[in-house]
């Protein structure tokens, strides 16, 4: 086997945002999300859902969350937020 390949588990999440069914909101969200490197997404306008996929953690939950209120949408993550989306602590707990 030549060269080692790195395999990453795909990071997936779903966001519910009431009001996303409006075409102008979908177009604006598309414009904002396409600027995020490595992010793939699908919008289900019938159910106000956005499906997000990443191969590597290039964005955090607060960055995703901040995109929606700018459009007048209140995002709610469905299920557990993947650990790769959560902010990493800047400090480590003390051990005694």
C-alpha cells in the first residue's frame, strides 16, 4: 500500500429554523453558507430544515448559529451537537 490515507468520519448536523421556507431567506442562507469552506448542505424548505455535512471541523457551532439570526431566523439544532462543532476550551481543568 503506497502512502497512508487519512479517513475522517463525516460530521453531520440538522438545524431547524422556522420561516426558512421563504425563498428570499433560502437564497440569503445559501449565499452565506457557500462561503464556509468544506461545508455541504441541503435545505428542506417544506420542513424548515438545513442538513449540514463537513469532512473536517472547519467551523464551530457559534459560527453556524450566528448565520441564522442575521436572516431573522431562530436556529435550533436537532439532536446532539457533534463534539467537532463545539468550542474547544481555552483552559484545562486543574488536577490535584
